[in-house]
């Protein structure tokens, strides 16, 4: 656990107990952007996409207290040693983490009507770190106020059903084309204790198929692999770095290659849609990156386009990997696995359906970058409901530049 200093009232049992309890891709993007654009500034905003059981504005005071507790944490030596053990983590980034503390002044928390309003604004290399902590703080606070009787019993029964499903479906499967599963469920989990139980269960019960978690602290504690590379904000930031807008994807991919030199070789494709991405993903990048991650749109159509693209570039798709991570459950993942089996390698990152599959509907919460260096940024997703951006003029221009339909 991280050492704790200056604990105030309400910090005796905080939700965030360690700064290491974050998604791995936050650290990799953090390092890459700190090195490539250290003086940049950004703004992030919280959004709930579905209707909660009660107004999230009621959580504002509790969230404020938890963020204050978060800002009293720093990385302990054993946590820094974990980062040092990762081949792609640079010494100067570890030195930065050694002295890093979140600053409360960069986060505003309030309410508007029944909505919870959270805005983080300041140096990019600082405020980008808030996102995941804010989301799982909100998620855990939310479920604490709802009924608890029978919830974990039902969740355990559902988890046992998932284990039985995979054992049945994968009995006698070919080890040359394995079904690979990761936990991506930190940000919208039911609770920290429940995520730990889920990941421990899958690690013990399905060792041939469950291969890691995005939660770096859990990976450390359970002796499994932390997984993740990049998220949308990394590529979105390049929309505001003074690069010709048409070239922002290529610039972000090139910067990633130069930073990690072959490590963390999975690129995300849906910042402006798969077609616009593949137009920039030429032979150079296709050879350098190990594979691609799907996070919106029809997974079958997406995968077929990627396979066709590799074939057009004279690359054997069987040497590449597709990582699927969009609103998956195990039955959907299994169907996708079987569709592409033997044609390209696949793996599956499942989030909410693993760490928050209970009788209470899960919150669909996000905290997205809205601007960088004083300029708007946007994501135009292959799933319209995932499109984000606060400036319609910029979004229209982005569509025009990449010849995207309205």
C-alpha cells in the first residue's frame, strides 16, 4: 500500500488506498505525454450516460472528501519498484512519480440540478491521472447507498456461472488458438473488495485463459500481469499539439513507437473511426504494432476490415492480435473468438460485466478530455453514443478533414 500523510477527517478508510490502483494505460500514456509534450494543459469533464437510481449530485460532498484523501497519497518504494520492473518504464518517469502528489486545486466538484459536476483542469501530466480514481470513487459511493441484501450472493452465483460457461465452452479447445481473457473493470466496479474477489477467482479457476488485469495494484498483489497500452485521450491530445489536424493520428502513433520502442504494441482505432484510422495505418505502422484494440462499432465488421487491411499490406493476419473491449460479456466474446479463430489472434478485455454484474444496473460513467492547450478535442466513435466533444464547430471540421459522414 502507498504511504499516507496528512490524513484528515474522513480519511480513515478511503476508497483509494494506493496510487498504484489505476489502469496500466494511464501510466503508459502519462509517461509518453510527459516526455513528448510536458508543458501541455488539458481539461477533463465527468459524465453519466445513463439514469442512476438517485441523483448523483447527492454524492458531491462524499466525492469531495475522497478526492481530498486521494491528494494525500504518494507512491511507496515497493510501488515504484513495480514500475521499475516494467521494461518500458523510464527512469526519469519513476523519478517523477517519486515526488508526485495530486493537487486538490486542479479539481472542481459541484452539482447542477441532480447532476454531479466534476471538472479537472491544469497541466496535462497532472490532471490526466485523476480520471480512473474519480470514476471508481463515484461508483463505489453510489452502490454503498443502495440495497445490499443478497447482492454479493447473486454476484457470486453469476461469477460461478461465468466460470462454468468458459469451462464448458472451452473444453478440449486447441491450445494453439487460445481464448484469452483480461479484466478491464476497475473504473465501474461494484467495490474494490468485489473486484479483488473476481480477479482472484478467475486467476485461480481459469489459469489457462485468464491472463491479467488492467488494475496495476491487483496485478502486483496477485502476481499476475498488468495489461493495457493507450486510451482515446492519448490520440485526442495530438489534435491540439500544433500538428496539421489531418496528421494527428500518424503523429500520435509515431510518438508512441519512439517512446516504447516495440513494447505496448496495441493501438486504439476508434478516435475518429476505423476507416479513417486504417487510412493512416500504413505498412510502416502495421509492421511496428502488434495489433489493434476494438472499442466501438460492430466487432465483426471491424475485425474483417482489419484482416483485409493486413492482407492488402501483405502481412499475415495470423501474426497480429485483435483486442476486443467494447461492452462485452462472455457469450459475446466467445462468439467473436469463434468467428475469427485461426484467422487472427484475439483476446478480450471485459469490464463491467465482470466487476459489476449484480441485480443493480451499473452506472455508465466516463470522464473525458474535452480540451487541450486551449483547443477543443473530440472523439468521433463508430458507435454514435460514444462520440464525445463539446464544440460542434470543431467536430464538424474534424469530420470534414477526414471525409467522415455526419
